[in-house]
């Protein structure tokens, strides 16, 4: 409690320590203002609860998975390969022999091998879809983190989507990537099967491992919530 003097009659008045607003003197009934407006407090839950190990691992793996999908797709590192001779990536085919290499986009193959072009275009769209859903997942994750920490206010519809579509987008990125590689594997086997058996690039194998890991951590994260 705090004792103050009425600005009108100068009689003593007792108020709470955190009192704020308009008051009326009990002695002379004169009105006066007192106190400072309380400052908004940050969302205590966001700062009082540390990030769990499962959530931190999930954050990390989804971030790494997103970077690998984007960089690997456009750099041609996600591919089905015949050693160093032939590499089939999301956006075309590259042939390397005797120190020389030649590239061709999948749409160009309609003039020579429309069957292989169809498989390549399906591969391309599946990898693009994997990138899109991975980015959507990362956006949902950022929204949830910022909302929990009190740094962002979102509508109920966005909050619902962010919390409920995390599992689906994490799984979709994995399924699209695996399906794209399988489709391209089949297409290369049909078109160049006489050269031997093609294998995914080392980068593609690591990517699938990261996407599997992020989905496992996503399930652990949900189980802990």
C-alpha cells in the first residue's frame, strides 16, 4: 500500500502499490489520476519452457531437409546415375564421356524419346512438390514457434493449419522425394537398361535419410506435446 495526498484537499489517501487510473477522494470527493499504465508482459510460456530435445532435433532436420531439397534439385545433385557417364536429375539428363558433357532438359526429349520425357517430367514435378510442401512445413513451424513465444498473433484458421498440417507436410516431402527417385529409376531402366543398373546419387541417398529422420522426429515431437 502507498499513502498519497489528495491534490484538492491534501488529506492522506491509501492506494495499492500498482494502482492506476482515475480515483475519487473519500474526503472531498474530488477526482484525480494516479499511477503509471502497466507494461504488457511477454508471453511467459514461450520464455519459461525451454525447447525439448525432440523439438530441437525436428527443427534442425526439417531445416537441413529443406536446404538439401532446394539446393540439390537445382544443382543436379539429386539424380539417378550410371557411374560418371549418365546422370538424370529433376530438370534433365546429362551425359559425360571422355571429358566432355552434354545436357538436355526433359521437354527436349519429346522429339527423340517421349517415353523417357514423361518419366523425367513426372520426376521434376514430384521434386518441385516436395520442395513446396517442405517450405510450407517450415512456415508452419516458424508460425507456431513465434506464436508460442508471444512474438506473433495469428488467426484461428492459420493456427489450426500450422498445428494440424505439420505431420502431413513432413510426410509429403518424404513421399514425393522417394516417389520421384523411383519413377526416374524406372524410366532410366526402360530407356538405358542395357547399360546396367542405375543407382541414386550419394546426395539423394543422404537426402532420403534426412527426410526419414525429420519425419521420425516429427512423430516424437507430436507424442511429447
